[in-house]
């Protein structure tokens, strides 16, 4: 088993599905009508050519150039193309860039799972990585020429190398991630903050451990065996706390959670100040990329490259509500099981007063979000090829009360996500994760479920590594496969036509 098994098994569904999709849908579809011709311009050497409708940077096109270059000698030998490199950049070959990225992504997921859960068996880690590779939004766009799969792969590579404290390499992967999709600068900040949190909190623990050792040494000539025994116990407690730097979660009352958050924030700030020069040196590659990106925004006049009028930054707070519910539904066995419901009730019951206040604040924030900050983008209302079009019309906008009735479900979904994360991560990490998710989703006016992929993966990697059973993962995998079969069947075998436009239309995420 292991990463080779993940790569091999992932390839077993990526290769045949790619062949099927390319056979039935050989021509560029939806956003591919912009991406494919642009990549082909690069294959022709026209690097100054740019389609003004493309909103993302050209990172995917450069990856495709490298991918085609690696395949080109073999294609010549097989006499599948002429001597022209540009002719090798067909739609199917460009799509295979994401097929390769999907295999690499599965391996990265496996490596992160093994790093975060070193006590997991190799077989279970392999199975978990394979299930996550089937996540419907990731799986579907593996077979099309979109930026999502390559973007996720670059972000996970950045995160894994940061976990291993290879910060320069992590920043390089972060640069690639930003060059594929500019909103990944938020995830770069998240990764840098995550690295700083681990660095400062671990440094604080090591300092405490050294102080205990000093006290233990000084006590040897003073108070005898009793004090030495107490200090050894204290040393043992600290050692056990640092034995696994990623097992920071605790199932504690909400009041203790709040005090832990305040204490951790104070510790991070004070330790960061004391170690400011070391932190600046270690994380300077991240700082350089973020500053360069800020200069780019000033020069470009905004974060979006093209079609700026259709992608205006907006306050779309309802978007994070949709993310919580969509993520919870995709992984329903985690969030709506009897054990999770009992755990949620137990957490509320431990401190009714504070829990009631937090719940009321969350509900008020939810109602305000859906009432004042729920946006209906013109693309959402007009394009019946996307599933959000039907969810908006048939569910969210079915009745004027419906969007308010869904707020308690949104709030429960977020509480469930956060409590699952709290089992393995510190409150400060969860806070940074929540802020990063908001930073990516709130400014986005268009409801696109594929924008949820990266925060979903980060949630899954951290919330399920320690506690989920094989049966839970099997159920989640079954849900993923069922959704994938349905969406791909609708895409391939249920085409339709518009009366006002030529060509075949297909259902897509």
C-alpha cells in the first residue's frame, strides 16, 4: 500500500474516465472555450496574447506547456502528431494536465494524512486518501481543463512542505498556487500563519520544558525526593503535550475553549515578538510573495485579471453559510450521526449560558447574512447548466421564508465542522482557518461549489485523521461515488439545446 498504491488506484479511474469524456465531449466546453485557446496560443509561442475574458493568471497554461513537452517525444515516436509542437496541444492533451495533477493530489493527500496521523495504519491512510480523491467537485473537474485541480494540488504541496518546516519550498509552491489562481494568496497566508502558530507554540513549550529542567536541577540540593517527584510529574505532563505537535485538540467545556483561545493568542503574540527576527527570516519567502501580490493588485487595479465587471468584489456573507451546509451534506455520516448529535448536545449542556450566547450570536449573524448579504449573480439566475441554478430556484428561493429556515441548519453545520476540527487542532488554528475561508468565499459574488474545494480538503484532513472509523469513510466514499456517477451521467448522456444559441449544452457543477 502507500503512496504508490494511491497513485496506481487513482489512475485506474482517471485514465478510462478521461478517455470516455474526451470521446463524448471532444470540443472545449463552458470555461474551456477560454482556457483551451489561450493555452494553445502559448503552445504557439504567443505569450503576449491574452483573452480579456479570462479571470485567472496563466499558471495552468505554463504547467500544460511542461506537461506537453514531457509527452511530445513519445507522441512523435508513436506518430500521433506532426513535427509541430502546437498541434500536440489538443483539448484532450491539455485536459490530461489535470489528470496528472489529480494523481499527484491523491499522493499529497496521503502524505499529509500520514504526517498528521503517524499512528494510522498504512492501509487506512491509503483508503482515506482514495476516498478524498473522489470528492465530487474535485473528481468532476479532473476531466476538464479548469484551474481547480491544479490549484488544489499546488496548495496541498505548499501545506505539506510547511508542515515539514521546509518554508522556502513551501513558498515556491505557494507562488505556483497563486500563479494558477490568485485567491490562493489567502491560503498562502493561512499556511504561513499555521506555520507560525506551530513554530511559536512549540517554542513556548520548549521554553517551559527547559525551565522545568532548570528547576529540577536546582531542586536536587534543596528539597529532596518529594519536590523532585513533583517536578518530574510536571515535566512528564509537558513532554506528553509536546510528543505530538499536531494533537492539539481537546474535548473541553466551551468556557475552557474560550480561555484556551485567549491564552493561545496571548502566547502566540508574546512569543512571536520575542522571536520576531527568527520568524521574519524563516517566513520571509511568504512575506515576499504576499508583498509582490499586493503590488500586482495596485498595478492591476483589482484582484481579477479579466471580465472585471462580472466579478466585482462583493460582501457575500451568505456564501460561507452555503459552504458549511454543502460540506456537511457531502460528509453527512460525520455531521448527522447519532454520536455527533450527542456530542454537540453534550458540548452545549456543559455550559448552557455561554453556549446559548454563542448560538444566539451565530443565529443572528446567519439571519443578517442571508437577509442583507445574500447575492444572486446574473450568471446564477440565467445559466441553467449549473446545479446551483436549480438549488437557488427550487430550494433557497422557493419561498421567501426558506432562506431564513435554512439558517439553523447552516449554524449547526458550522458548529459541527468547528467541533470536529477542535478534536485535533488548537483554537487559534481553527480561528485562522475560519478567517481564511471567509477571506476566500465572502468576496465572491457567484455561487460556485468548486470554490469550496480547498477549505473542504483542509477540514477533512484535520477533522477525520484521528477519530473516524472505517465504516464512516466507507459511507462517505459511497456518497461520493453515487454523486459522481449521477453528475457525470448527466454531463455525458443528458445534453440539451438552447433555443437562442447554437450548440449542445450540458449539466455541470
